C-alpha cells in the first residue's frame, strides 16, 4: 500500500460487524427471531440493524422496550441460539483480510473496538485467521460499551497513541459517536448497518462504500 508522505494516523481502529464482517443481516434476523420466539413485538429490520454495535443491555432495551429487565436473559439466550446457528456462515467482506495485511505491513497499529463479547470476538478472530493481525482489541463486556469513549481511550492508552493520531472506522453512528467522544477522527462505512444519511449527520472525515474504496481513501489520507 502506498502510504502518504505525511502520515496523519498511527492507529486504525476497526469495528467488526458490518465493517470487516458481513454479518449485519444475520444479526438483525437473529434479533427479530428471538423477539418472535419470546412473544414480543418483532422490531422492524431498521430497528434491529440500528442496535448492532451497542452493548447488550442497551440493545435489548431498544428492540424489546416492553420486556421486563428480569426477562432480558431469556431474550439473550434466544438471540445467541439463532446467531450461533449461522455464525460459521458469516464471511469477511471481500478484500478485508488483504487490506489489513497491507496496513500492518505499512506500519500502522491496528485494533478492534466491537460490541461483541470477548468470547464472541475470540471465536470470529480465530475462524478468520486474523487473531494475530491486531495489536489490541476491546469488547463491550470489558468496560463501557459504545458510544461511551472507554473503548477508544483504553486502546489509545494501551498503544501509547493520542487522539489526533487515531482513526475509528465503522458502519454505525455508535462508532462515529465513540470517536467523537474520545476526541478521535472517524471514517464512516456505508455498506453496513446504518444508512448514509444517519452517518453523515455525525460529520465523519469521509464515507466509503466498499473495502476497495476504504483502501483508496487510506492510501490518500491515512
């Protein structure tokens, strides 16, 4: 990869679902199926996609607002059952693995900030063969979930990088708010869970529509 002569960023932090992994449709379907199984009103697809990337408690409150807190564990079990039945079918977006290899070779620090649990991220990293590609990762069950700045603050501190040197790359407004709250920059991904209009309202540096376009943008602006 051609790296800009004046490199702007040292640390590139990727969301996982909807940014590197083509998982949004399966996650949204699992959420809706779990609500249906429990006899709760089934959220529309837009609502189910909106909560992707949030912490579990926040997500459940939004997709099943009438469900008592005491029954959230039931919905969680059903969601995981539906999701895990299809997890092995979820691919990376075309070109994602190659892009990460190029970015690492170019000297960038790479990290993941995800709404997944630590166990969930460990599974997908192992299956994708990317476990050694990232210098650090942070999950929703290890601190405050998105859009709280905890994830990025932790990663920056761990890797000794300041906000001005950090770029958050993600497909949801939660990712962009995370970056803003941590004082970092953000690159929006338009092929994932949230629509372009919603992403644009948070004024990312740019919006890309494919892994190939992301690669080109980073080559020019990274």
